[in-house]
């Protein structure tokens, strides 16, 4: 079974709709992240959380919100989706410490029409 | 936003050839990471580098942390079809733990 899972894997929605992407992990890591990937731009950090009570904005947080429901769960919401939020979204986790390797989920492909 | 300069953007090579790609930055990083992404999957860590000058191998892959701490390269020797994918570099600063990503190098092996 995958250590980091994301649901849904694919989603098509319309402009103005509220969307929630969910991430779960069984690695026991405290740190969780949400990234967005666009062609030719690599990955950009949206939000990150170092523990259940800690939420931080990343490079491109506008238009997004997150909720850390438990150590194992971190969800990303688009309150009112717009077409330029069409992208591939990745969740990642890490244990912290000096060698803070991030492990990624399989991604959610979101299309906003 | 911040981004590393990763080159080349794409590579078309013959099976068996060696591959080299690199990342540069105007600022210093404490850690350099190299990831590979296969279609439909998330990035998977290949090599992590933690000290300036460090040279680390993982099978046919070799990566180095530049002496200036502003660059890193990844070499793949004797490429095989399963090497196809997108390779990303990422730099990390201890000050905020965030990863800064390159735009990726897409590796394509000519039949």
C-alpha cells in the first residue's frame, strides 16, 4: 500500500465551485506539504504544516486554504475554483530533522473549466 | 517566485549514452536533492547531498554538491529505457526548510 495517498486522482470542475483535495499518510511524519505543478515551472509550494497546530503559507497560497485534521491528514481547498488553478497537485510528507527528505503522493490532476 | 535554473530543459539521447544535467542558483543552499518523476506519479528522491563538494552515487547515477553551494549536477551513465522521465533538482535552506525546485529536465531515449 502507498505511504502517501491522494484523493481524488482526477477531478474536472467548473469555475466558482468549491473543491477539496485530500491527502493521507501512513509514514507517521509530522510535516506535510501541498505543491502545485505546472508544465515548465517545476513544483511550487502552496502551504505546509509542521504539526497539527502549525499551518504556514508557501509561495503561492492565494486562492487556496488548508486544514490539518490529524497528523496523518492534510487537505487542500479551493474556495472558488478558477481556470488558472488547473494543474497537477501533489501532497508530500517529511519527518523533519537534518535530512528532511520529502515523500510525495501520486498527485491529483485538477481541471477547472 | 524563486526557482532554480535547471538545464537542459529536455534531452534526446540514444540508449547507452551518458547524460548530464545541472542546476544553478544565485543563492546558497544547505542541501541539494535530485528527484525523478515518472508519468502519472509523484517525484521520487534519487540522491540527497548535504555538504559542499560532496559526490554521491546511486547505481548509475552520480550527483555533486558544488563547492560554492550554488550549484549541483546529476550524471547518468549508460542510459537505459527506464531512465525516461523528468528529473528535478531541489535546493533547501535550513532557515525555513522549504524546497526550491528547478523546472525539470525531460529525458527521452530515442528508439
